[in-house]
């Protein structure tokens, strides 16, 4: 049986990003967007934002993603927001993943905050 060796820095960022994107695709995430952060922020190289149809799907996607990251890279991903699963944050180091229920994603509109031009626009609030 082969054991996986820890990934080195040169290929690990792209590999981690690919693992995240494949996992979300396998779990039928909706409206997955990957925002490159290199040069914009020191928190990560990529921010991935996706939606699930329900809190149950969001929680399941988050748990499976963390398991796949651990199995394939040996890294532990930190997860926040799992009990309610309206907005779950998975911090995998070089890749930060935000999983939302659609109405919560629309409310926070992270894509626009990070200046991602192709982001779907959130409904505008009416001010009086």
C-alpha cells in the first residue's frame, strides 16, 4: 500500500484547489465561484464560494470536503458554522471555502465584496 507524502509548496496550492473544486462538483454544489486572491490578500491564494440547496447539503459538503482534503493532502481543514450550516467556512490554508444556503449567500454577497466582476448581484435593499 502506498502512503501519501506531504505535498510540497510548488504543486500543493494547485492540487488543493483542484481537490476543493472536484469535491464540490462531486457533491453537486451550485454556482461555484473561485476567486483568485494572490496579490489581493495574504489570507489565501483562492477563495471558493458555493451554494447548497439546504442546510443539510451544505453541512454534508463541508464534512466531505474536509475529509477529502485530509485524505489527499494530509492537511487538516478548520470548519466553522457547521451546527447551523447556513454559512460554513472551511479554512484549508491556501484555499478558503465558503458554503452557503442560497438566500444567505445572496445576503452577504462575498463575490461583490472581493470585486469579482462576474458575481451575481444581490437584490438591492430599498432605503427610505
